[in-house]
């Protein structure tokens, strides 16, 4: 199978989101990942890494698309989309 693009990359790595993004830098820079969804835990230490994640994604052409609150717990899913997908 030939996968030329990833429509949605869901990252749920309990605090290692930035490391996962860093490992996917080549795919991200080549525009192969169209959207990224990650959890934002507002009640633990990951809150401190969230601004770095947003900065990384913004620098690589992504914009914040949607916040999806969870029915339980104090966290949300944050969806970022490659700006060129929304504004071709």
C-alpha cells in the first residue's frame, strides 16, 4: 500500500506529544500530515508543554481548528489543520 498523506494523526502519548511531533518533522514539513488531534490535559504537567506544541505546529503551517471538550475529566481534544488544506 502506498500512503501518500495522513489525513489525521491522533496523538495521545501522556506528555510526549512534542517528542512525537519532533519525530514526524519530515512528514510535517513535506505537508504529508493534514491534521493533528491531541489531548490537552488542563489539570496536570502537560499544561506547561501546550504552548510549545502550539508554537511548533504554527511554525509548521498548522492553525488551531477546533476544541472538543470531553464529557469526563478536565481535558479537551485540540484539532490543528494544515492551513493550506483550509485555504488552498
